[in-house]
């Protein structure tokens, strides 16, 4: 599951602290995805012959998932995962490190130090890590960070019968 940050041994991946350094290049972007404050999904109960809805997040401006899912559990899981995906993409941070870090890989939690408060207030997780050797024998790392929002942060609830 995305944003769980666990190793195969079930231990948590340790948080890596990155200090702003000379030679590092970065790009920060905030996207206004806060327009969606919830996600709705639906399923059809064949035994009860009626439709049901699940809501992850809050009512208001909600994203509606297309189609019917087979079970209540699948519907709630899909709504929770989609809301987490929307929240994760609300802020991105790309970082090219002047000195490579082989200990950083996807799902690694990152704490940024030395950047403006608008950047450091987010809980970051590595979405993509690219490591390479340049032609002169140097080791480089490029990171794409996302806001860490897990599906478990947004529990879906049954909002009753009816169709969207």
C-alpha cells in the first residue's frame, strides 16, 4: 500500500533528513486539489436489491468514482485510495542532489531542513528516486517527493441507500 513506508521485515522505513546544500537544485509545486474534500463510490447489493454509497472525506465538493464496485469493502477501499491519491498530489517537490544518496528509495519518508516553511510543513515521501553515475565518476540522485497521505488517513463510511 502506498505511503505505508515498511520494509519486507515489516519494520518502518527510517525517515531521512535532507538539509539544503550547495549544488542542490529543487522545484516546489502546490496544486489546488483542495477543491475535492471527499470521494464517493457506489456498490449494488444483489441480496437487498438496492444501491449503496461510500464516502471518504467530507461531504461538499466530492469526486465521484465511475461504475459500481462488487462489495462494500471494495467500494470503501477505492474511495479511500482515491482520496489519498488526490491529497498526495496536492504538493510535489523535485530535488536533484549534488551528492548522491544510495540509501534513499521510493516510500522513504523525508524531512526537509533549511527550505522555506511552506515546503517544510509537508510530510514528504519519495515517489520516485533516480540514481546515476555521470561521465566524470560522480554519483547523482534525483528525487520526486509527494505529500504523504495514506488511504488509512481517510476512512470511508456508508452513506446509505441511493444512487449518485
